[in-house]
C-alpha cells in the first residue's frame, strides 16, 4: 500500500472534498492546488497520475490532527467535525423532487420560456451568490519555531 492509497482511503473514510483537503493542508502552511491534488487520486495508468510524496501525506496528517482535534487553546470534538462534514455533503447533493425517467420512455422536453423583460434580474439563480462560510477553521501552525518579525 503506497501513500496514494492511504490518502484515498482517508479521503473516503472522512468524507472530505478536494476544497476541504486544500484547506486542511493550509492549516499547516502547505499550499497545493486542486489540480495537483486530483493527480494523486487518479488511476496509476493515467497519464496525469502523480505519486504522493511523504511530505504531502505528512503535512496532510498533521493538518488533519488540527482539523479534527482543534488546537490546545480551542479544542474540538472529532465526531462533531465529521458530522458537520457529512451534513455539508448531504445539503449539497440533495435529491430533486423529480422521479427518474423509466428506461423505455423518452425524456420530457423542457417548456419554452418567454424572454425576460429588461431591467433588474428576474431570475435569482443568476444573481451573485453569497460565499458559504468555510468549513475548516483557520489555525496558525508555527511548528514550534520562534520567528523573528
């Protein structure tokens, strides 16, 4: 079992999304993009597969400790954090009220809409959405080193 397998299994077991993993790595001042992260989770025969190094996994595990346990000054319960992640995932992938089409039936056609009148936006779907609150707390991680400012 290599580092990629460990990373994949932790991601599935803790139900973490890519943006949450990036935020966890930022807790220990380790910056990584979602694209680089996605390369770790690809199949080994994929051309963009990248081997997960020891440093990446080590920093993820250190950040995961802070994410789940909190800091010495602000401790948290790990199960509360995991339940909060589950709730966030369920709220984003809520099922729709529409029944699934049967195999033999053709898909229903959408009805044509009338053009909207000029002026303020009538469709709130396209209005600017508020950014959701971050799931991961921002914690300063100093690695036990005193830095001169």
